[in-house]
C-alpha cells in the first residue's frame, strides 16, 4: 500500500485517464500507456520555497523531497546523488557566437551517470512496496546505477543488458553484486525479457517508461539547473535521447518549478539522437508518430530502436517549441574530444552527442546570439574507454631515454611548444 | 617571481635547512631533499575559522585558500575539486566490531581520483610561474588529473606514463589533449625521464615529491575530513601508499588544523602497500631506511619501487604512532568486491587496498572496539576495468527467451531469491 502525501494520482500520457495514488502502479490499466505523476501543487508550494532551498544544506536530489513521490518516513540511499556541477564555458560561447554556454556534468554522480537519479528513487519506491528484488533492463548505465544503489542499501537486483554493452558497464554490475543477465540481442529485446521476467518472478520493475517514477527522479536535474542558475533558466537545453525518458523528465522538472512560480519561463528542449537510432527525432520533427527501427549507433546508451518513453519526449519537444537533431557517429566522436579539451569534462558517447547536436544546430544558424544554452552531459567517459579510443591515435612510445625523446620531439611538428 | 601571502618559506625534510618563499622552488638547494611548505599560522588563523568555514558556500578545496600556497589573485581551474562524500558504514562497523567505519570516496573528483587535488594546485602554481607547459610522471591518475585541469584552463601538458598503465588512464590523457609519452619501462623509469625532460625543455615540473606543493594539494582531503566530521577526527585513517605523498599530505593537513586549534587531536595514519611494492611499509616498520625494490603489483597506482616521498610517509606513520600494512594482490581483489557490495563504492585496486589493509589489521585484533576508522578511497573503479574483471566470473548469457531464463535460474542455486 502506497500513500505519498503530495502525490494525488497518475495520468496516462496516451489516453489521459486518471488514477488514484494507491497500490503498486506501473502503466495505464486501460490502454497500457505510460503514466505521469500528479502532485498537489498547493501543498508542495508551502513546503518548497526559494527561501527554504537557500537554507537547505543537503546538496543532493533529496532537497526536492516535497516534489518527489516518496513517503516522508522513507530511508534514502546513502550515496550522494545529484547536485552535479554546472560549468560556464565562455570560450566555447564565444567560438559559437552565443551569449552563454553551460554544461552540467552528470558523470559526477556516484556510479558515473545521470541514471543514479531515477535509480535512487527506484530503490526507495521498492522498499516502500515491500519488494525484495528489483529488476531493470538497461543499455548499461541504468543497470549500474540500480546495482550501486541496491548495494548501498543491502538490496538485491537483477539486471538485463544487451551482451554488447561496454565491459566497464557490465563489470560494474557484477562488482556491485547484481545478478546479471546478458541478453544475446538488442536493448529492446533485453527490455521485453525483463518485463516478462518481472511479472513471472514478482520482482519490482524499475525499467524506463513502465515505471512512472523514473521521470520524477530524472526531473531533479532540471530543478537543480534552475536553482544553480539562480532561477534564471537557460533559453535552450540539449540532451541526448535513447528511450526519451531523460528529456521527458527534465521537461517535467522545469514545468513543476514553473507551476510553483519558482521560475518564470521555460527553456526550449532540444533532443539529440544518433542518425542510426533516431526514432524520436523522426517522430518529433515529422507527424508525431513513433516508428520502431533497427537501431545502429556506437553510442550504446542511446542505441534504442523502440523508445519506451517516446510520447513524453515528443511532447517535451513540442510543448517547449524545441527541436530534435540527428548527429552521425563521427560527429559524436569529434564531440568527445572537443568537449574534453575545451571544458575538462570527459563524456561518454551518448553524453557527447548533446554537444554534437549543439555544434550542428549552432552551425546551421538556428541559435540566436542572445541565447544561453545548457548541455546535459549524461555519463562519464570512463564508462566506455573503447569508444574514446576511436577518437585518438596511438601515443608516442619510447624507451626511457632522453635522447629518444629529444629525437621524437624533433621529428614531430606537433610537439613544437 | 612568487610571493604568496601566507607562505613564509620551505624546510627540507632531509637536512632541515630552511629557504625563503621567493623564486621557482622544487627540492632542497643543499641536499636535494623534498621540501615542506611553511606558513605564517598566526595570519592563517585570522583568516580560517570554524565560523567562516560554516558560512563558506564553496564546496571545493578552495575554501581552504588561506592554507594553500597560491596568490590571492590567482585564477583556479573551473572544475570542482574536492568536498567528496564521506559515508558512514554502520553494518561494516558492526561486522568488524568497531565503533564507526567511514569511507571517503575520492573517485568522485572530476577526473576520478584523489590526484585532482594536487593537480588543480599545480596548474595554478604553473600559471603564477609563467610556465607555458606542465609535465608530470604518473602511473596514470596524476597524469589524467593534470591533463583534465590543463584542458579546463587551456594549458598544455606533457605526461610520462609507463606503457603498462591501464587503457582507461591512457585514453583519458589523450582525450584531454595532453602530449603523452608511453615509456617502455617502470613508473620509476618514466619518472626519471620526466625529470630530465623538464630540465632540458624548461617545463613546469608537477611530479610527486619534487614539487613541494603537491603535498599541499593532497592535505585538503584531511581538512575536509575534519570539517565533514564536525571537527571530531577519526582515531585511525587508512590510505594506500605509492610514492607516499598522499599519506604525507593527509598528515600535513591534520597537523595544520591541529596547529590552528581547529581540531584537538590527531588520527593514527595507517599506510597500506601491496606485498610486491612495500618499500615504505618496510622502512616504516623497520629501521626507517627506504630501500629501492623491483615493484610488482597489479594495483598500478601503487606499483612503485622507488617512492619519491617516502620520508614524508615514514614520518607521518611514526609521528602519528600509526602503522604500515602489506596486503596481497588477492586481498586487494577481494576488497574491491566486498567494498562495492557493502558500501556502493566501486574503487580502483589501489583504493581498495586501503580497505584490504583495514580488513587485515582488524582481523589481527589491533583495532580497538572503541575506535572510529576512516578509509580514503583514492580512485574510481572505472579507471581499471580489467582489474575489476579479475574479481568476478562471467555473467549468465542467454538468448532473449523467458524459458531460457527460467531454466538458468532453476539450474543455479545462487538465483534462489
């Protein structure tokens, strides 16, 4: 039995049917659509003010507890999630001719990705539901985030990942003690298997889209952006899209704060996908209908053919008058390097895709010189070293001899410093 | 020309000769020994109080600026370094029969290791010295930290690493745009080559031991520990030792705060090394003399045969009435897993060595039940995925079929959940 003070129910994003807050809720009982969580905003407004926040010394997602779907008495994981840094990049802003360029480094979360936000919420919800095992399908990051959160709480998890996931992401799951199921197939197939398994074995289901609370965890990044920028939100936010849940979550966060009058305007949401896995972009920029494709990009976190939260993603783009952008794998590789060298942030491919999308859109002249732009960098570059290696050439290798070094430097004009 | 308000000079750790604060300073002009940085503590005491710190909203190493050797006007790197989380682990404390077990997760720093602290300081010092290129020898982490800091500041770096460094650490350097020199030899050989090259090419030298300011960067972790624990320092601090600079730095930090009356006692420093690379432990627990060895451990960050800051390390252990502990590579591998599963922190081998040392010492009965222990976990597990893979067995791999999953679960008793 669930009774969360400020949550008053759910609304289906497909058929708009509403449901009360009781019971274990996943998708719409009528049409199977994903759900939005509804709050009593009057109640929230009394608990969450700029003044209270300015005094709050909890620099984690839990500072936004009145806007989160958990019980007052629930224990949260000890790992410190959220309040990741936002960096101002004036040189890049000048290079691209815009007013301000900001990056938010989500790779600084405990397991190295944005997914620590929803996964932290998932373990709390699972405990509230009295579940003993949590499961998720994952291209890698959601799984390691859930595995880490479960380890820190002494809970058990079963993670379904495509066998092609990067070694770092798989080993993280195992080190944390999760039961790992490598699926010989795509992320989409791993997802379907996870859904079936959760039903058969009665596991708590964390998977993106099906679990309505993951949007709520993801929205915390938007709440932070507003607060970290002193309530003056950027004009445009770029983020990569796989299942579409992150962009949907960010948009929900901005809308929540707008409804609470904590911010007075909303950013335009720009979702970036790889050309080989662009189902959401095609829908958002086309007729709005999402069509399943055979996904193909090296950016594993967004290698999704059947995005499970596409409706929320398309809506975020449409409602915010944003856009969808496609980038090539080569553009993503270049973005990893350019981003690291100009900001000091080493991002995984999907994270760097946000920068690649910005580069492309700025190049097309679609961003005005008066705009302030923020990129959400969703994962740490250390998550996928093999991908980063594609962006560089083998380094100089010599014996420990100053003469060999001297000679090598003379030979190579790049060494003239 | 350098003039730093609160720094009054340097003292050689070998011959105790003192030097003034002017000029570009590395090692003792008389005997070549490493230097300690001396402060005007009366001046510092007026600028750094508990009250001022409690109001300081800079949650980075720069909140301790009066105790750092940089000019007031100097610009610091934008990447947010330090103020890493300290986690209380009550279940582990109970398992080991001690009052409290705390871990400080240094893997949460911008490039994933403790070395972001000294490297952030190095780029500031290099800018103050008007240097255009910074160099360091590194087993990996110091290099990637310096590379990241340089990238964020638009500065150039040359990094010397042994060719055996883990791929993740090497690719990080390259992504950040450093000039990388892979040396076919040991860390010790890479170190000597870096020293020679810096002299020949007039590069600013960051390498551990030679650069006296690295201790000052490293001490910030101790300052944070004191403040994060509300000025009640732990009884014992465990940390791995390679060159010995981290333990020396932590000890300097605790001593600085003690001298400023911000804490009223000092912890016992316990340095942990791998059995195959235990020059400092052998010296500290023996006659105090450091003897070079041929280092051999898979924990690359502490695979050091000729520790460059051994005098400071041995002194930290002796002055604090601490200890040196040796652990096997197998014990380190076990520690990675146990630590991750009980705390949610995935640590690299050298970091997990601190936990392995604690396990060994606790097992020997040398830690009293009344003690509060803190482990400094110096690097992120994502830095060395191959090492972590040694700790786990290949996961279950199946086709996307619920029947295959069902059968696999029935076969394996570990899946009974």
